[in-house]
C-alpha cells in the first residue's frame, strides 16, 4: 500500500481493517512527517528505487483530504516495461 500519510496510527488501523500486514504499508513519516499532496509520489519513488515494488506488483494507493474527501486506486506496477 502506498498511502497518503496523515499519521502512523491511522495507517496501522487502516492496515488492520483491510487485513494487510503493516510491513506492506510504505511509509516515510519517520523522515518527512506529513508531506500532504506530495506523499504518494514521494513514497512511490522511494519504494521503486529501493526495490520494495517489483514488476507485476499490485499497488493500493489510498488518500484522504480534509472533510470527506478521499480516493483509492489499485494498479499493477509495470516499471515502464
């Protein structure tokens, strides 16, 4: 999962609700805190460069905004191949 990162506790609860081991949740809050709208592209780039995302991986993007704004998408990573 490559999420927007409002807080670690929200990410842990989200992972629990969808039955996803937390080690599969990409996070960089320990280094950058909440980077708002830039979070998903930043963590996706980091995960790709460090090899955490492999060709053919299914990736869940999830984001929340202020109020009732939210969105999600699932893609299959092709790495440009």
